[in-house]
């Protein structure tokens, strides 16, 4: 009886961040990179900040566009012969990537 509610997801805790945390972190890292670039005048001197931005934005896009990526992978695996595969499948994935990247990198 102790495990009767195992199908109920755990409530978020401090060790289990909310879903928006990666987006907020990525936006913060993007602002830090821009501030570094503005203060030092050279991107080469801000490689640590740039690495954080690239990794953070990539993580957000990977998580948020998962559904579109899955649809694309199914189409790719079946050589785009499924009835649900077409230009729209690719366009949805590209639009998701573009929109999220712009949102994260927007100052």
C-alpha cells in the first residue's frame, strides 16, 4: 500500500527545477555574453560566456522542439513515405528551432 500512488508525478522541488528554468538560464547567459562582448569589445575574450549561450540555447531547443524532431525522425526513418510526412513536417521543426533561438537570444 505504500506505493499505491506511484503513477502520480512528484511535485517539483529545489532539486527538480521547473520547466522554464532552462529558458530563463539561457536568456540570462545570452545577456551575460552580450555584456561581456560590449565591455571587452571582442568575442574572442568571451568564449566562456559564448559556450554557455550555445549550450543553453541548444538545450532549450532540444527540449521544446522534441515533438517536431520526433515527427521528422519518423519521416526520415521511413524515407518520407508516410502519409503524414511532407514539407509541413520539416517546416514545423525549422520554425520551432528558429522561434526558440530568437526568443532565447533576444536581448
